[in-house]
C-alpha cells in the first residue's frame, strides 16, 4: 500500500506540469485523455506503431492484468511459472509473468477446465475486482448502488466501492452495466482514478479535467462535462440529450437528459446586487440562498417540480445578471445530472466578450432564436431599449395576457406572453397580425 501511494504521488507531481499523450486518435477532447497521458508518463501504457492508442478497443484478460498490475505498483515476478498453471498459457507468452503474479497474489484465477482464457474480453465488473484486489483496497459490504446491481450479485461490493469513490465514470442511463466490455480508454480511466483516490483520500472529482467553454452572449465561461453539447449563441445552453430514448429538444428533457439554460438581464436601471436579489425574492415563493462562484455573487433558487431542478442568478462585474436554469428528467441518471449542473455553475467565471455591443441585426437574430423558450422573454427584450406597447390581448391563448411590443430601431414586433415569460413569435414591421 505504501509503495502504491508513493508511486502515485510522484506521478501526480510529474504529470501536473507537462505530461501529455501524443496519439493521432486521442485529443484533449477525449474524456480519457488525462488518464491515458498520466499512465503513458508512468510507462504503464503505450500506443501502437502507427501512432494510435485505440482508446475504444476492448481489453482482454491478459492486457488488463498488465495495465492493472503496473498501474497499481505491484511487483511482477518475471520467474512466475504461469505456463505450468493453465493449458492455454505458455511459459514464453508475453503475458505469462503477469498471469502468474496475479494468480499468486490472489488477484485472478482460472476456469474449471484448466484454462485462463487470456484473449477473453474483460467486462466492467471483472476489471473492477482485479483493480481493487491489485491495489489492496478493502471494498465495503454491498449496499444499494445501481438499479441493475442486486445485493447478492458477486460484484455488488465492487459496484458499491466504484460508486462511492467514483472510480468508474457513471453511465448516461444511471446504471452500472457490469457485464459491458471495457475498452483501453475505460480501463485507463479506472486505474488513474483509483490512483487519485489513493492520493487525495476522497472521491475522484472528474470535473477537474473538463474543458472550459465561453458563452459569449452572457459574458461567462464554465467547465462543461465531456459528452455534453453546448450552444453559445442566442440563449446559451449546455446539454445532454437522452438520445437512447429519442430526445431531440433541449427544453423537454427525457428521463436521463438535462439542459442548463443561460440568459442575461441587461440591468438598464443599473440596480445594485442587493436590489436585484431582493426584487427576485419578492416575486417568488421558492426557497433562496446566496453564495459566490468565481468571486461573483449568486442567488440560488430551489425548485421542486419534475423538470426544473435549480436556478441561479449571477451578478457579474459588468453589472449584468446572468440567469441559469437547470432542467432534468427523472430517470436513474437524475442525481448525476444534478451533480453535473452544480459543478458546471461552480466553475463559472466572468469573461468580457463585449456582447453588449451587439448590432441590431444580431439582437434580432437572438430574439428569433429565443422564441418559444419559457422564462427568457424579458431578458431577451432587454437587449433593446425602445420597445413600445402597441396592443394587449387580455384573453391571450388560455394561459394569460399577450402583449405586442414594437421596436422602431429594429423594426420588429414581438408577441409576448406574460405568465410564462415567453416570446411567442416575432414579425418584421409594426403589427399585431400574427
């Protein structure tokens, strides 16, 4: 155990400065890039002669053993007689010493027919067991972890440990899928995460490696999880579509989908943060609290409906207010989505993008993109200052009054519904004939 900890600390210090993996099929946008880079630096991994790493290629039992043993600092016995243990392992096979060492240390065993099956693909449950045994980790008793892991499954305790310490990245349906094949990228991630858990003594924080995205229209940047999409024009958004269930819209998350929407209140009246936050509180029955992210003051609104999870109002140094609204489904991935939302917003930083200097044509384009988006109507209309009310339909569309506002500078009319704060439509010229 001390050997593993010492090795990991040295590796972490070295990797923190300049280490990287140079493979033609592995860039910094790959979720396993940091893990692979670290293990390449440690000489745990290497690529292929054609300059590739093949992160998506499945790993077999022999390959997995080598990566796990070296990655956890286990001393490999080069004189191990694995060739005498199994009918399908010859003494001169490249993996013989790894198999022999692992058998001797109780990390693996063969099959009843006397074989080891070195070429057989390793699944997630098997890899997790080998990894924890090699690292000398004492796994907890099985506890409720994933809906596809029963307490009496042989791998239940490994799934429990994996979830508790975030050694395996959560699957996007919220399940563990212990029988799924493990790729080279997957196994690299598992080994690296366990190393970091041993160093920190805490659960692995995957947000450390996320890449930062700038959202120009709201003057902020934040870290976005790997695999998530982004929309940086008009109404900003970071989103994960539940594609397995056919989700297409960002605004209606299916069971395992989530969207973080971002809009800006221009604060033309130049109210201070206290006045703005007090005004918001006076218009809501939701529970509120205050915090800071990136040095910016934040008002948090707690929602309790099925779709909206949480809402943040962030006061920026340019005196504007950014509103972030988190929408998510109710599937097994729900808790992970909520963690992702909180981590993204916590990484928020102010970025002066001069988006307040948008041209009129650019503002009109943003207004068009914001139509049919609930909760952003007033924020988007604040991009122009010369709106005039030309007509009100008090009956509306069954939900509340509808107002028609005309902007001479942009020569457009918007149809605005109050109760949902939504721009229903936009037309050229001054008109109420929608």
